[in-house]
């Protein structure tokens, strides 16, 4: 299980965002997380991890800066931090966690929690909750850095997202939490009316029914129920996915439902022609205005947009709309 590291030099800085720098190292696209590895500038000598790109993975079109040899050595730990992310690995780092500062609600008091098995469901689900104070809870199962998500930045800019929370190994949120239970309690304690949980961009996958990052949604739904919230699963529907296991109702959604059964609320987008027995257990949701509601948000899944695979996005929007009706006092 070796790391694939190479030494190089920063030849271009393409973009700087909070917590993220896109750059080129010896002409190859790379991302850096300056909160981890320190500031980066043109000409710096660096080490990058090139393994995902070398393997031609779907999320591996770029390298990741591993260490900045010019200005990233001897960095001081975050003040007041002692809880370790990625413990006992070469990237272990102390991070201040939200639980340490208190403010966790004892109960969700009926707060709806939408669980997505893919990051590409996040934007339409949040669009369905427009006007609510929404917390995004990033679960491990895809990318771990919250800063990698352009979707999160876009939703913030449009007022569709109020706070981002990194869970478990995920890091770089407005606040990070040890687990999804405490993350939801913290979101409620900070005044969230609803939470949308999803993995980061990309997904860990093996092609099997249970061995994939989307199963993190099952933990989020379970946590919502145990804490007194309303649990809503964003169904993964598709008419265009070339893989049989993801056409119609994805086997990912089917696996999650097999664990949680009838305790979870389901939204079915009205007019969806996909035939599946889950439809009988779901609540029909009018999604006639989903395209207008999602206007300006990034809608892309495996290279397909809303015109290519409309029911994928409409189903996630329906979950958000159902959650909106479940907000206490709605």
C-alpha cells in the first residue's frame, strides 16, 4: 500500500479559494490545502501525491500537494487543538472540534435531515430547502476536504447554505465534528432548521452493494432518528446511467433502505416514469419548478447535466422539498 510521491516545482498558481489552491506542478494540475501544508507560491519546491492520477481514477485528474519543502516545514499546530484527524498516518493533524466548545442540542426536536449518497445530490436538495437555515454535514466516503467542493461555495454564495460541518476524517468545515451524531446536534444547537448530509466529491466504490461511500447516508439517517429528527433519504434515480446497477433506483439506495426500512421518509418526484416498488412507499412531491429553483447551482453527475439525466436531480430536489414541509412550525 505505498504512497506515490514525486518531487516538483510550482509553475503556476491558477486559483486561490479559502482553504484551497489550484496550481500546476511541472505542468501537471494539482490542488493544495494551505491550512494543512502551509502557503504555496510560484517556484516552491514541493512533494505531490500522484497516485490517483496515475491510476486514471474518475476523481484523479490532478495531483495533491503532500508537502511544501520551501515554506511548509516546521508549521505550528492550530492553537488550542488536540483532537487528531487521520491519527497515526503521515497526515495526522490536530484540529479544534466543535464538541469542545459546547452548544450541542440534546434533541433535534423534529429537525429534518436529508441524507444524500452522492455529493452531486447536494445542490438540488439544498435548492428544495430555499429560505431555510440549512447546515451541510460532510460525511466520509468521498473527498475528505470540505474546501474541495465548488458546490459548497456556490450554495453559500446563493444563500442556500449557512454552515458546513466536517465529520470524522473530513476537515476544513466552518467547524469539524467527531461523528455525525454530534454534528447534527451541533447544527441544531446553532439554529439550523434542516441539515443535508452528503459525502464529499467523488465516491469510494467497489461495484458491490454495500462496499461504497454512499453507505455513509445510512449512518446519517440512523443518527437523525436516534436524536429525534425526521430522516429523509434522497433517492438515487437515473434513466441515463450506463451501469445497470445504477439505472432506475440505484442499488446504493436499495442497500440503504434494506438496513433502515420503513423508518425513513422518501420523496418520489411526481411524473417520474421510473418503475420501482419503492415508489409505493414514497411520498409524491411536485417538482415542476425544480429547474428554476436550481438555476445557477452546479448540476453535474458523472459528466451528465440536468438535460441528460433530469430525474437524478429532480429526485434530490424532491427530498429537499419534502424536508421543507417537515421543518417544525412549517
